[in-house]
C-alpha cells in the first residue's frame, strides 16, 4: 500500500480511484469523512495504490488528468522536494512522479 495522492474532497478522490481502476491499477480511498480542517493533510481523503509498483504510473495518470481540463484539484498543501531526484512535487502528490520516492514524513 502506498499513498499517492491527497484530494481536496472525497468526490474527487473517488473519481481518481476510478481512473486508476480503469487503467488496471488497484486503488482505494482512505481518510474520507474525518476532515476537520482542510489544512490537516492526515484527515483529507487520500488515494492509495495496493501495489507499490503502481505508484509511479498512478501519479502520471493523475497528472495527465489534472492537465486535461479545468478540474478543481488544488489543495493548500505546500509543494515539496523529492529526496531522490530533487524534483519539486505539487503538494497534492505524496509520491514523486519522476522516481516514485515517497514524500518524507513531516513535510
Ligand atoms: Zn524523485
């Protein structure tokens, strides 16, 4: 299990999960319904992939989706820098889309 994406709302989280499922990636949504404040990443709905090997492809699919239209996928999460390749990753992603290194905890 690997968390790949934090969604601003559970509707979008489920939509992303559906996209991944359609691409043959087993994914699940966790953390929904617990949100008290949108600034608390731990209580926002997040999309997880069952197989860690699918994480990189999953992030690519979400990026393609975000770039394909005017979707409201913006979160208040700050961008972070990958420890593997130094790429700057948008805050809603919890895995590097280049090298699939996980976001460091505490960032
Ligand atoms: Zn990286």
